[in-house]
C-alpha cells in the first residue's frame, strides 16, 4: 500500500489490493463455497483499512492504525477516514448508503464478476474485475463525473442555463437519468432523507 502513489484512483487501489491478496493468500483450487465466503468476508472487512491506510500514508505520510472497535463496515470506514469514532447518525447514513448500492439491480460490476467466476477463475479475479467495471464513468464512477460537472458551476443560475443548453443539444449529462431507472431512482428518497 505504501508504494501506490497518491495520484492513484481509489478504485485502482482497491483493485490492486484485491489482486495482491489473491496472490499472497490464494483461493483453493476446488473453489469451495465456504472458502469463497471466507475470502469475501475478509475482503469486505479489510477494504476500508487498506484504502484509508493508503490514503493517509500517500497524502499525509501518516501510517494509521487500522483496527477499530466499530461493528459495521460504514462505521469502520468513517472512523478511519476522520480519525475519530463517528456519530450513530453518520454510521446509520453510511450503512444505508452501502446497502442501497449493494442492492442496486443486476448491474455491470455484478455481471462482470459473474462472467469471470463462470469461467472457473478464482474469487479474487472476479472481484477485481467487478471493481474495474464499477470504476467506469457509466457505472459507479458516474457519481464522480457528476460531482466534477456540478463543481464547475459558480451558482444555480449558471448551472441551470448550462444544463438547459446541453439538453437542447441532446447531450448526455452524467448524473441525470439512468439506464435501468427510467422514471426515477428509488434510492433518491432514502438518500435525501
């Protein structure tokens, strides 16, 4: 983790971490279900630690302690990110958000992972492939693109004028619309609340 540069994309960090763990602690050749579940649990439990260790080290030169007493993935992530135990409301919001993303249809990253697993490859390859798909600007990376678009506007009037112009030109505007949720994204109401 210390050798990954600060300029790396966080999704690339997670993909690389997954590959390294898969190389150092490989899955058994029989791909048994219990072993795969154990690997999935270990990956989920360690992703926040790996990502935030890299972040604090690469951006601030600080080696953080990655063990906390938090009982949830979201709480652990927020604790490591901010360096203090998060409030219950922050943990709840993070957990709800993570669950909403996990339950988000049969999406591109899930499909990618299933295709890789279907070839008989190991779970680490399937997860690394899913992370690669999720990183794309037409999948999980769309939030980042939408944020970049929103950040270029100095106020709401400028944003409205530009978006209207783009709509007139029939441009695709990342962050508006969804290939599956054509009427509305059911996650919006929950996230806004």
